[in-house]
């Protein structure tokens, strides 16, 4: 069902690194397109700082992100028809983005401190990280 929404996540409400966000989205097969400033479909339209483009369905541009004054991310638009919905609609997608973002953020922070990281995903979709310092 098509629903135009604006949603936020406490996990990503401030200090979100665009480069880490781009890496996280890449792992999800999503591109962050900074050239797109307006998203729309038959149910609504809005401005955004960048569009979320599903690489498997790049023609549908009705979902984007806005960055707030604290550097946090707000998801805006309509997930319907983008191929990104799975279960949970926009909220589910933002949860998945936040999960991937935190994995990338932790990995980057630990790597800068000379930790070695191995991560796997279990059958329930949870990321398990093994961290060792040499």
C-alpha cells in the first residue's frame, strides 16, 4: 500500500556520516543520489537532500533522505514500488539502514584503532562481529 511518510530513528538522529551511510546503503544495493532534490509519485512529493535509489529498480524515485541540523537522517517519501519495502514499510527500511550503518560505523572506528574485525550474519539476520587486536 502506498503511504507518503516522514520518519526518523533515534539511532540515526544526529552525527550521521554521509560516507559511512553511503557504504551501508551500498551493502544494501542502494545508491544515495545527491543530485536528486525532489522526489514524487502519485501520492505525494517532497524535497530531499538525496534520493535513495534501489539499484534493482533505478527508475522509481519516490524515497529520499533529509539531514537535520544535528546531522541526523529523516526518511521521506513513499516506499511503494521501489522494491525496498520487504516487511515493515518505511519503518522497516529505516531500521535496516540503521543496522547496516551501525555495522559500518563500528567497523570503521575499530579499524582506525588497529582492531581486526570479522563479521557474519546469522540465520535470523543478526550481525555477529568478532573483534581481535594484534
